[in-house]
C-alpha cells in the first residue's frame, strides 16, 4: 500500500511520516511537499504545491491513501481554496481513501473566521471522496510552549505587532485565543491513545520539560 502525506515538510507532516515509517505493515510512505529538499529519510519524496493544482495530479498518482495537511496561509479564502484543490486532485487521481486534517470546533463560518477553511474542506471531502476520514486536531502542545516562552520573554502575551507579524497572522492568533475563551477546544476524547497506542502527555508536563521548570 502506498500512503501519501501531503504537507510533509511541516512539524506535523514530518511527525506523521516518521510515525508511519516506524510502523510495520510493508507500506510505502510518500512525502509530498512544495519544498522536497527539506524532507530527509527513507520516505519517497514528491513535489506538490497546493497553489499549483497541476503539480498535485502527479504528486498523488498511484497512491492508495492520502493525508491532506492544511497550510497556515493567512489570507482569507486562500487556505479554503487550497483544501478544495488538494481534495479535487486526490479524487481525480483515484485515491481510495482520503484523510483530511481539520480542527476541533469546526463549524459553518464565513471568512476570515478560523474554521471557515476547515469547514469548506470537510464539506467538499464528504461530497466528493469515495471514502474519507476527518481528523479534527486540537491545539498543539508545542504551540502552547511557544506562547509561554513569548510571554516569559516579553512580559506579556501579545507583542505580535511589535514582532513584525502581518495582520493576517495576528488575526489568526487572536481568533484562536477567542476560540479558547468560547470553549471550542474544550473537547476530550480517548482518540489519541486509541489511535497512537500511547496516552497523551499532560500539558503541564510538556511545559515543564520545555521551560526547564518543574513548578510550571
């Protein structure tokens, strides 16, 4: 079986590729990214760019299963269009099963709301793919570490403009914080342990290890 990971050069993509390579089963892992030079290891690497749909046809050719990991494009509407393009290319390539990386709390929203692109991708996947899986990720523990480090370094959690971040990126960050306040991430399941074969690490332990402080 050939398993493709689209968006393989990011932190999540690299982790997924590494996990698949460690699992038994005799499957072939194909890492798909717009920056193939950043991917190393025994996985096969193919070029594929969500903004160049014609490249995805070749990148997805011959795969049995595919995981589509979204980008962090801040421009309203761009990530949703990328999701649709990737799904269309996968369906056209004859993929038997397509998994889409969405987010917890996804619901019908309009751009530039955080969940709009995920909702668009989910609905398009359901409507077009022969077999599909939607994975709704929660907020990454590593991202909490980065926020904590920024807070410790600056004394406040929001020197985003001073740091030179573009308005789109700032809107994404503040939108996520609003989602926290609204309780959209307050969902606990046993899926991580059931699918990963190991229990998730408590956030307190992750922060303590990263910040070198057992009292965090």
